[in-house]
C-alpha cells in the first residue's frame, strides 16, 4: 500500500490510517505481514462497514470500491474520495494536502 511510505508524515499531522479489507483473513494477513504495513487493517468479511459508508458493489463486483475517507475527531466525514475503477485512488499528495487543510482548521 502506497500510504505506508508516508505513514510517519501522516501521523505527524495527528492523523492515522485504518484500512478495511473484505478479503479473506489470509489476504488481510498478507497485506500486514507481506507488505510490512504498520497501520491496522480491519477484517470485515460481511462488508458491514463498507456498506455503511456506501462503497460496496459500486463497480458491480460485490466488493468494496477503493475509497478514502478523512474523519475528524468526532467521526464526521470531512472529505472522501470514491474510486470509479479498481485502480482509481487519490494520490498520497492529495490525501496529505487534505489532512493538512483539516489540521489547520
């Protein structure tokens, strides 16, 4: 995951990353162990969280669309990016810019 490379910078902005995986547990474990991820991955096999955020099956594949949500300290979504294809994701630069904007209030 590309965000791992900027994890220290993201944490310096008083933010954190939580990935959500609807893959089987071995796939989620591979992401943590095989990719050396330092941030947690929520294992969500029933897709309950991604359904609540409205990103399940948007691409007609019965999977979560790639999506990024920035939440404030109260849990309110302040910014979101929902991909239109499996590889459509915001750049780290865009995420960091948005986090900086939130931090500056």
